[in-house]
């Protein structure tokens, strides 16, 4: 994959944590001066520093057990990423692109669709890998921006330090914390899950103003509906 990207001629930054793969990358670097090798952990990588002012596309075959942490880390650099193309576990790929009201829709779906527009491109058979993995894989494409570009987030009483540092980032963090609370107990209604921040009557009133049932659950709401609900409750 790295060699195919290098052949396009654009700068390629290969982030690699496994020392066994570094010699092969150094060999490629002798053939392709546009390759920059970045030894280290993607979860700790500063993509803004690596990009050096350029917009980027991300390509990777992600370790399945840390797919979610990697995606969350990439989303913190959403302002400089145009597209993400990754091979991940098929089950997780379905969750990223799932629609409200479906079995696979959950917190990870909302976070992904807040930052990106996910597409399940195709499934990859197990025998395409050596050795074959125990689970099915899929290529997923995440195009930016997602719903984040459309929804207006209200930051509920940020501190003076937060307001001066990055008010939009503060609002995003608070919104995602709200979403996590909404999905905290999936079988519970939103009224029950939100008891720590809103009295049941207030929560029902907010749901009604959005034309939603009083017994609505988080998995039935789109990203924009969740943002609207939080805005109403933040203004209470």
C-alpha cells in the first residue's frame, strides 16, 4: 500500500510502531525521496506537526483491537484531514455507517458521523490475508467534514480558560460527553439516561419540542437531533 501511494508522487508519511517493518520502509525511502518515515505510535502521533500545514489523507490497515481509539485520535485532527481510508473489522465498519433505528447504530456511529461521512466500500474475504484473520474485514472510507459542519453546538458555561483556548473544541467535547451519556444504558430511555443533567419533565418537554416520543431511546436519534436535544437541555 505504501509503495502504491509513493508512486503517485505526493509526500507520504509512514507512521510505523513495529521495528520489524522499519528496514523495509527505509529500503523504500532509498527509491522514493517523497517518503518520510515516522517511527512511533499512531495514538501519540501529532498529525498537525507531521502535515506541516498541508491537508492530508489517511490510509491504513488498523489493528482491530484499537480501531476505536485510533479513530478518536484521528478525529481530533479533523480540521486538516480530507479523507480516511482504512481496513477494519467488518462488524465495526457496519457500525460506523449505521443509520438511526438500526441494530448497529450506537455511540461510535454518532461520533464517526459527527466528524465524517462514512461509506462501507466493500468486504474483504479472510483468505485475502496471510495468515487469515478470525473475523471478516472491510474497507471503509470516511470523508470529511461530517455533520459537524452543519450543527450548531452550544457550549454550556465553559470556563474562562476553555473559552480563550478553543471554544469550538470545548463545545465538541461537551457534546460527545452528552452523546456518551445518552447511550450509557442502551435499553433505557433518554429520559432515564439523562436524569443526572435534566429532570424527567424537562427531558420530555425537550423531546416533544423535537417531535420525538417521550420514551425515545438514543439509538433512534440522528446526530443533528442529538445536538438539538443537548442545546435545548443546555439552555434550561
